[in-house]
C-alpha cells in the first residue's frame, strides 16, 4: 500500500515470526514495537534465536551466505523479557526428545 509516496506495509505477527530479520534489522526493535504484546515479542525473538543458532552452526561448517551473527543480540533481548536464551537454544530439550533422539545426541535415554 502506498501513502503519499511512502511505502507502508502491514505485517501480521505470524509473518514477523516466520522471518524476523525481514521485519526488523535488530532484535532491540522487537522490544520497542508497541504493536506487540509481551508474548508476541517472545515468540518473534524465540524464532529469531532458533535462526541465529542455525546460522552459527552453519558458519562452523562454512555454509553461510554472509548474514550477520545476531545470536548475542537476540539472547540479550530475550533476557530483557525475562526469558532464558539457554532454554531457547534447544527447541527439543532432552525431556521432550524421544529415546532414539537422545541416544543419537549422545545423551542418556533415561
């Protein structure tokens, strides 16, 4: 939609969750977005955190496309909202993993 020569977009929270870096250039912008609830901010930053962890893993394998590493910034933003980045680092923590997955990850199955 164009308004007086300016381009404006109306993105849903779901769109922001799918690709946070397309909506925001820095995680701090999520924190100050007055249109979002606390839970929506956490959800967006959680997805951004998963993306940043995967990007860092890819960088370790020389498979990145030159994207900036924002893991520390996203982690700090989550901390400001009272959410532990350590908990967010693993979308499948051991308690939620199957016995086979725990064995494959070198963890005790029990």
